[in-house]
């Protein structure tokens, strides 16, 4: 019987490769800076598809069509799950994130809002492949001789080598910067990225097994030389006071002092920036990665960076830490977390024990009504106003002094809010996510104002300091078109970094010296700042942040993906920008370049010395977590433990 000139594995390669390219190019928001990146992004989907479908030539004719059908469907599912994840997080799935699958049970409407009717078109190639595999099975099945099989495998190997070679040429040391997932997907594709990620996961799991503490002296030396600072003038100003920490879900700084249809979006938070009792940090950045809220908690409690993949709360929840709750517990503070969600979400029930919290008030501590006229639940859980109101009695029962953390929920994707609770109109853009965001942010602002008043009425206000912080972004890069419309400016890579600023307030009743603080700062700095205000030295702690009130702080704030912000520069997407103008910073040339490096090595960018420092610091932090190195350290004596 005469066979078709186009075997099904070839046609499947073309169809699946084309679909994957369309998803990469038009549904993922991947930045492309030059023609080479465009070509590589076009090439790698077809290389991956040719590898996957080409293996069918090694399979007997009986099972060949079954294999091709399975690969087309399984590959489409993997691609679509990544697309759903990307629409919310502007990121790609990793093995550690898959380990957090228990969280999916609580996503509910959040996932449904990420599924679009037109997504059904992404199954068009699968339908064609399946139809042809049944209708023309005999004609489109191949039965190659050994030589033809070898030549097919050689062609696949050659294309992979070309793809990887071009990727390495375009982005040197691509595989040593695994925390930059966009670069990996852009250059090798999402499927090869998942294979790379699985290998990396196996390597990181082995790090704890073989760790013995020998890396600690190098890390301690770095912290002592590069991070440690002198006490600030505000050291001990809040000694003995309670701490009330409020994590403001998805609250970004672009909301502060901004309006919608002439109305302030966050009038209460705006008023605090002018309050004489409040310090507001206007250039404060979130530094979270895939763990989002849990990452922000980890940063705040430990002054150690989160991991580049997954969430520390899940992957290393039982490590040994020296968190703020544990330190304060040694100072006779009582510690508690208030969060009206499932205690196992983000593995909090395990992680809070590791951090040293005394009590966790989870959803079982609250009166949650999900139906009827008295319904007080929307989206991810209890609305913020009843959440704060129901928390007050628990706070009053706590022994003083206390350290309490409140995690809000209402301003969480998909930003749903009952019409009767909305006090500001929605925005009008192509993004329903951004449109609704303003209403839930306003609601949280009102809830915080109500909480301040309730604290005063309950007698918990005067002898407390209130710290408030946005935990991470609420509007991802996926909505940049709508964000550009609202902000009235293009979302350049520089502006995207600026959009990672989140509000940070330190409210100290009776201080009278409050002001807007302009210095660059981040979540890594919260722990040393709080401890300093309380007059607690923790002199042998290992941390990568600085007290925000010291003058000799580090010159940069590092983001988890390796980008950074300094007083003068913003570094992102391999570009160095002037922080004040947003324009590309001057490159170093000639004699100036030769004399710029402390090691005598030539550097080409004013950002390069800081970039090297950031990479070193992130690597040290990762080694602490992956190796569980703090188990080898004596925090009282400030040295390694002896066996």
C-alpha cells in the first residue's frame, strides 16, 4: 500500500510546534530584545515537538499512533496548565510548586477567572492529530529501517545542539542562572525547562543530605563584612511595646495617592503618609518569588531570601530557623498569627512551629458564614472587616508584650467583592482583574482604618507599634496593557520593576517625627528594623537585611530573580537603568572600564559590581536553606556548633 509522504509524526511536530510558538509569542508576556531572541523563541517549540514526536519512529507500528495521540494530549495539558499559572503569576510551574498541589483545593474561583472560552482553540491541533491517527492510521504510520531510525535520531540531536548552542550564545551561563525562568523558557522552551527543573530539584534535595556546616564560615564572614551595621538612633525607641504587623494582601504602591474617577483609592493609607506618628517608605520593594504571601512571611521573619523555585514554607518548612517570633519569645514576648484560612494552606501549621509562634488563629477561630444574608465570606475567605473585628477579643486576651501578625484576604485575586461592600467604581479596561482590583483595595483600606479605631477602643493602640506591608504584587505583567492605560505610561522593563514597590508603614503612637522615607528598601529589612526598634540586638543572628533607620546600609535591594535597585540604578533584563530617569545608564569604556573593578578585571557596566554582589548574596541565602545550615549554628555563642 502506498504511504503518505507526510508521516503523522512530522505533521504533529508542525501543528504542535506552531501552537506552542503562538502561546509563547502571544499568550505569555515574554520580552524579546533582538532578532536572535525572536528566532530562538520560534525555533525551540519545533525542536521540542520534533524530539517528542520523533521518538515514535522507534516504536512498533502497533503502538505508534497511541504514542503520538498521548504526546499531543499530554503536551497540551502541560502547556495549558503553565498558561493558567502564568496568567496569574507571570511565571512558570516548577517541581516545588507542584508539591504545593494541596493549595489548589482553595483556589476556587481564582482558577475559573483564568480560563477563557477561546482557550478551546488550543485543542485544535490535538483534534486534527487524533482524527488523522484514526482515519489514516495505515498511511501515516512509519516503519523505518534501522538506518532511517538512526538518521531521524541524529537529526533530532543536531537540532537540540543547535537550539542549546544558540541559547548559550545569546545568553551566556544560561543554565547557571536557574532562578531566571523567563530566560530559560525563552531559550529552551517550557518542556525542556521542566526537564531542567526536575534535575535541579533532585540536586537541591541532595544538598541537605550532604551538608555538614563547612560552608558557614564563608557565609558568616560575608554577613559580618557586607551586611552588619552600627545601631541606629532609633534603637530601643519602642522597647517593651507590642507589635501589630498587618500583611496587606496584594497591595501595591501605585495605589497610594492615586485616584480613580477623581476619588482616592486608599484614603486612609494616604492619610498615614502625612501622619506625624508614621514612617512611610515610598521606595520599598517586595522580594517574593513563587511562594508569594508565604515568601513575604519568610522574608519578614528571617531576613533570608525565599527560594528561586517553589515556596520555602513547603519545601523546607521543617528546617531550623532563628525567626523573629523565636527571638522575641526569648524576650518574654507572646507571639500569634491571625489568618482566617485553612491552617495547612502554604503549610503554615508546620512552618509556624519552625518559626517559633505560640498560637495560630486560623479559620476555626472565626465565625465564618458562607450563605444567607449574614454571609461574610468572599473569594479566599473571611472579609477583612469582620476578620479584624473578630480578632480584637483574641488580641485583648494575649499576655503583654506580644508580637501579632494579621494576614488579610479580601484584596486577593480574583478580587471579587459583593456590590454592597464596594465604595468605589471599577476601572474600565480590557482587564477584569485590574478593573476589580481597585474595589477590593479600597475595601481593605477601609478595614484597616476600622481596625485602628477598634484598637483604640480596646486599649491596644497606645502601647503598640503598628507595621503594615504589602506582601507582593496584585497585578502581574500579564495585565501590563491595562496598567499602562491606568498609569498613563508605557510599562517598560524599568517601569515593571518600579511596579514591584509595595507600601510599608511603621506607625509609632507618640513618636511625632514621622516622615516619608525615600531610601531604597525591601522586605529583607523588616526583621532587623523591628528588632532594633524594640531594643533587641540579636548580635549573633544571620540575616541579609539592614535596620531601615541606619545610615550605613547596603547600597542595593535585591529582587529574587537577580534584578536589583540601588540609589542610583535599576538593573533588570540584563539592562542597567538610571533610577531617576529610567533611561539606560552609561556603559563603561576604555580606561574607565579597566580601572573600575576592585579585582582588576574589566567591567563594562556601572551595574556590574552590584550585580556580582547580588548574585553572591542570593547564592549564600539559597545554600543556607537547601543545606539547612542553621542547624549547625549556635545563635547564643555566634559560632558553629561542636559535635
